[in-house]
C-alpha cells in the first residue's frame, strides 16, 4: 500500500510534465545543431539511477564514452548526462515519450545543456538523439532515427518534417533515388558541421 501511495504522489507531481512531454515543438536540424551546447558521437558505458537530495525525484545518469566531438568542448573522453526518471528501491518514475539511452547504445547526441537539470538534456528530445548501428547483412555503419528509420539525408532549414518520433524537420527517412544508401555516421557528422559553419 505504501508503494502504491508513493507512486500515486509521484504521478500527481509529474502530471504537468507527463501531459506536456508529447507536445515537443518540431525543429529543423539547423536549429537543433545551433541550440546544442555539445554534439558528439559516443557509446553508453554506464547507467545508474539516483535520488535527488531532499526530494522524491529520481534521475538516471547515463555515462558515454565519447568517440568524437562535433561541436563544443570536453576535457575528457567521457560525459555523463542526467535524465528525469528511473526505477530504484521499488519506486518508478517515468516521463511520457522520454527515451533514456540504453547500455551499449551507440549514437550521435545533441546536448542542450551540460549544467542545467532538464527533463531530457537532448535538444528537442528525440530530435537530438540518433542511433548508429550496422546495416543489416553488412559491416557498413548507418544512422537511424530514434524510432529506427534509416536516415538518407538532412535538408536545410524550412524543410518539411517527418512523422512524430522520427527526428527533426528535414531528416529524410526515405531514399530520394533508387538504391540510395542510408547516411554513414561520417556523412551525417559532415552535414552537421556544414550547418554549423
């Protein structure tokens, strides 16, 4: 009974966050890149859930091994980002539409702030979170949106958006010509660097 009441209190406290979480404003990739304090490619090497001191709030700290910095400065090859929510000691705190990077996940991340405690430290939530994995049946790496769609191109500001959860406006998730290959991480990073110039 005590656990149920604790969960009910947490749900009531977070109701404004839960309701607003699914209405993130869609941005284009130029805006995502320019708003980011840090953009990097890396891999999740650790996750831990912590209680925020003097509160009932849980946060999941995700530590990445950084392979390459695309924008910003780091004085280490590791960075830890803090996401609201998690499960610890029988208490669960979940935020609607918030995806916390999984252990072992490889990706390209657009970080809004390294110092402010945000619900999600990534710019535009899913819009600043891209996965890197192998193309099925090959050794070729490719970039995918958070919902698993291959990325074929990044269009300039003002381009039409794609479906909810897929990425920022202008992220092309369909080939533009027959036999077109999805973007490699190097192609994706080069395009982002071009937007930042």
